[in-house]
C-alpha cells in the first residue's frame, strides 16, 4: 500500500549564549542534525548549500525503512534600519553600521529537487521533502531566542501486514504518529544541543 504522510514539529527555546555564538553553532548543519536520533547521516553535496539527509526510521511494527532528503540551506540576516537609512541601498551600508541594527537571522531548509531517482520501494528507500524555518533573535541578558518550525512530507510503501487495515485509519495513524515522533526527536535534539553547547530551555 502506498501512503503519503506529513509530520510537523515546532518549538521555542532560549539559549544561554550570545546571539553571534548561537548563530555560528546552529549554522553547523551537520552537527545539529547529528543529535536527531533518526538521522543516520548528513553530507554536503557537490552543489553549494545543498545537503543530503539520510534518515532511518521504523513503521509501527518495527520494520525499517530509509528516507532520503535533498535540502537547500539559506540564511538571511534580519535588519531594522533607522528612518534616515530606509531609502539607502543595503549593499552600500558598511557592515559595522548594519551590525548595529541586526534583529535576528533566519535559517531556512527547503526541499531541493534532485535529478536522479531516489525511490526504491523494493529496498524500502523513499524520498522525503522537508521545509523548516529557524528564526534566531537576540534577547537581553546575553541570551538568544530560537523559534523552530519543521514540516516533512514522505510518500512511501507500507509493509504488506498493513494491507488489512482501512486506508483512512492508516493515514490518520501515520500522520499523527509521524508528528509525535518528529516532535519527540526535535525535543531530544535541543536537549542534546543544551548538553553540548550550553543551557537551552524551552519557552
């Protein structure tokens, strides 16, 4: 049986570290995903800013399958300029002036179409699509707020044992279960980051 499932996870955390340090740490794509218990490998491809994620998960009967993602990472510096600089080309503003008006940085992960076939249902290998926003903002007291929002879409083939269950029930169970697993994995990832980088608390 072929299925399409969507899972979501989100959360807000306060990092007990300066904004620049937190941005630098969270920009290490490979390192932070390595704390996700379902992440088998992350590697940068030959294309700039394109990563390959390999996640290994199990269905409700503990049958394994692999999900491959190709992801483009983008980073955007968020700046609020004073009125006297509103009409100025940002490219012409010196970095030291821009840095005085930084209000955050946004890291975006989005699905990147891959030119080669990924799905191999006989081997239980499937392509996933991931979309995430990580908004990083400086707070008072040398702290930093991180707002994380992730959505994953996967089309896959269930093991034959599930063919006896009505499709509507399976779909509902799969979406709910996938979101639960993703949220648990996200929470665990940020707890691991806390032990590695410094205190992180949920908001």
